[in-house]
């Protein structure tokens, strides 16, 4: 019998942000391969006695898939523990294809991605009524080219919330591209390094004009989420457009309006 390889999202860093399903799979695993360059080994703390736990930070893709295939021949449950969510910048399909070719069953368990964890740590919202209702998850072109139509300037032209992964060393480029898209120098920018990591998280707020200098002063050069959004800082705005869902003049299938629009305005 060949066991199943489960690609489990370890979340952003805090092991308590693992899903219950992920934690339960870890607790019954015969072998776990975790991405040690990005995943805290604390995420393996629920592994049973005798479970083989290995770090893949110095492995190539072929070495990773060979390891997973060989362990699936020995154990019912094998786990590839990945940072955040396996389907977002996780080389998921690159690893699944060799397993498919070897007739090894696979399954995927989603995880909390760092965009959500960063906004939670900073008490910010990704969306806000009549400000932005769209979120773009992207990265800035570096050694990995971007597909046609996905340059940061093209995406930023939407003036919605943009969460930028794997791009902290490219803040000069980010500033240039957002200015090209019509953002102002005073546009708020949020940077969170190691969101949710106990004792290691750093939160830096600034504007497009000064966020690079602020990050340099904090020594932030890796593992950081960059967020540009017109909704940043809304917690301190004197007035907000409220959600219709909780508006007393709004009827939906669970509640009838208790006041009219005119009564509410008066």
C-alpha cells in the first residue's frame, strides 16, 4: 500500500494558526518534511513519537519529491508542511506532478496566508465599503518574470488593496510602479515582517515616500508582506461608510428593515 502525501499549509508562523485538520494530520504522520527556511519547526510539535521529521531548506525540487515518494512507500500519512497556503507561491503543482507520475495519492490542506495574518496583526482591513472591494495578491518582478498584463503598474491602476509577497528588497521598484499608476507619495504603506511569529514580528507603517527608509532602519530585508491600500488607517478616520448588512434600513433574508432611509437620515 502507498500512503498519501498531504500538502499542509502551516500558516504564517504562529503554530496556533494551523488549521485543526492540519494539526490532526501532523499528529498521525509517519513522516514530515517541513520547509525550514520559512516554516517554524514549532509547527511539528504535534508529531507522534517515532515520526521522521526532516527539513527541506537545502533540498532541490527533485530531492524533495524523491523524499516524499520514498516515505509514502513506508507510511500511511506523509506530510509536506509548507508556509502559508500551499497553493500560493508554494510550488505545489511542481511537486504534485512527480507524485502523480509515481502513483502516490496526494491531498491539500489550506492554510492562513501572510496577507491575512499581516492585516490581522496590524488591525487593518483588506476591504472597506465604498473605498475598495478588491484585493490583489501579487509579487514584484525580480528574477521570476511576471506574465504579460501583470506588471505592478498595471495592477496598481485599479487603486484597490494590493498585497505584495516576496518583494521587500524591491521597495524602490514598488514606489516607481505605484507612482506610474497614479498613487501619491503620501499613499499609506504597511510592511509586516514575520507576521504572527511569536517574539519576531515587526510592523512598520509609512508612506510610499518613506517606507523604504523605515524598513531599512528596522533591518527588514526578508520574510515581509507589503500592503498598499486606500483603506489603511481607516480605524482612525472620523467617518466611515457603514456596511449595508447591518444597516437598520436594509432588508435581507434574515432581517426586515426596522427604519426607513428617511428616518435614519433624520
